[in-house]
């Protein structure tokens, strides 16, 4: 599977961009050294196939009444009370 990534940085074919391997490079706007302007490049990159998810599409929801609240000792930091105005 492939996808196209647009970048202002010049990479070479076979390198990586955003963690993907570059298969093809297309120059959209060439760089201009006189005006100190970077070019714009489109990269066709190889995207690994995503693993299949489990059979259940639902998220695990805790049963009703099984929720326990954490105490200030279990949480890091200081709990401050702000007086009402």
C-alpha cells in the first residue's frame, strides 16, 4: 500500500520521511537559492498494512457499579481548594 506525503524538505529515494520508506519523489515547486526559498516535494511512500483488529468492534466498558474513584494519595500532585467568591 502506498500514500503521498507533501514536504518542504528534500529527501532522496530510498530514505525515510515521517517514518515511511520513499519509493518516488516528485518536485512540485523547485527551490530557489537566490530568494532563499525551499522547494515543495511530493513523496510516494510505502505504508505497511495495518494488522486486523479483534472480532469485537466495541470498546470495553466497565460494568455498572464497578467504577472506583482514585484518592489524592493515588494521584500525583497537590489538591488545592479554591474559595468561592
